[in-house]
C-alpha cells in the first residue's frame, strides 16, 4: 500500500480497502516490469496488469517505479 497523501509518503502492507487506485499483477509480471523486460502499457493492454479506480494515479506510479530499478 503506497500512501501518497501522508507526509512523508509511506509504503506498507495493506489490503487497499480504502485505496483510490488498486493495481493487480502476478509476481512474474511484476518482476518483468521491475527488470524493464515488459512495458507497463503493453502489460495493461495484454491484460497482465489490472487497474481499478483512478487511472490517473496509476499512471503517476510509473516514474516512481522506474527510479527504484
């Protein structure tokens, strides 16, 4: 669970019950995304990445993940 509204932002385990956006991927897909072997847009179009809620928030996550690689 990434809380971008808290100060400072925080990351924790959570169910996402009150999340504005939920992203679902398999572990295999996540590893490929993290290694940059798979493009997030391609993963979404292929149904390997699912977004529920605010799509704008999901799109903001890309740059955050790219800095962690």
